[in-house]
C-alpha cells in the first residue's frame, strides 16, 4: 500500500486582519489544500491553525461548521449555487442557518450590492456565468464574515466579466474590513493584492513580505 502523502510541508504563514493576499504557485503545489485547512474544511495532520484567535485544530466537526458559518465566506470557481433555489434563496442560506430573522432582507441587500437586485427570483440556470458568480459573492459576504476565501473565482469567466467580479470582491472586502485570500494563476490579478504568497511543492517559498519584516 502507498504511504501517506504530505501535501503541505512546514507551512508557516501569518496574515493580518483586513489584508488582501493572493496565493500563487504551480498546479498541485498545495494552494487549494492550504485554503481548505484555513477555512476549516480540511484538518491539518500536525501543527496549529488559528483564525482570528480561534484555534481550529482541536474543534469537533460541529464546532468547525459553526466557525465556518460565522467567520468564513467562500467563493468557488464553479459557483456552487443550489440549482433549485432562487438567487435570493441561495444568498439567504447562511443567514437562515445562523438563525437570522432578517435573512431575506439581508440577502436582498447583498444581491442589490452586486447589481442583481433585478434577478432576485431567477434560478442559477437562468443567470449568466458572471451573474452566478455575483450571486456567489453576495452569499459569501452575506453574514459579514471576517475571512473570505476565493479559489480561482474568475476561472470560468471571460476577461471583462472576470475583472468586474474581482473589482466587486475587492470593494466588498475593503468596505466590510474582511481579510481576503485569493488563489489565482492571473499575475495581473495577484499584483493587485496587498501581498503575494508563493507555494511550490507544498512549501511557502515567498511570503511577499520584506525580508526584515518576515524575519521578525
């Protein structure tokens, strides 16, 4: 039988509150795995993971689910909208799970903020790719998370639409003071972030910080 495969090896990274950081590196370098661990979607086999003072390593599955519900927004390349729910219902999901009485009011505000106030009752299959990703953005920011994770959010969009989505994401994260981690292969997009973290073969080879700051 094959032995265990260590995807991430000796990762040591600190990201400041409100920082916008791009994660770059070759395919298979561990970018998505690192993001999954930070978001509490995968468990680290060793070491510690702390997000806004919350240590994730020893949390139960239920506690991790609550952490994700309250603290984390996630944007995927393939949107991951529920096809049988309207745009409004998709955005309201995390708010309803949190027991918010104003779930649909907040969802409506979120969709209006991304320019989809006229598409509230449309289903994902009735929306363009760009509109679906706008809906996914509204959902990710709906509960006002402290951390937003985006994995190639423009990978399935044309260039113009992709730029519009990124502008929206940056604007939402900065207006709400959220930390944004963005996986991308787009060098121009990475350069717009506060810092570029580079992974190769499961190792961080560049934190994007000045040498003297990184050494502190």
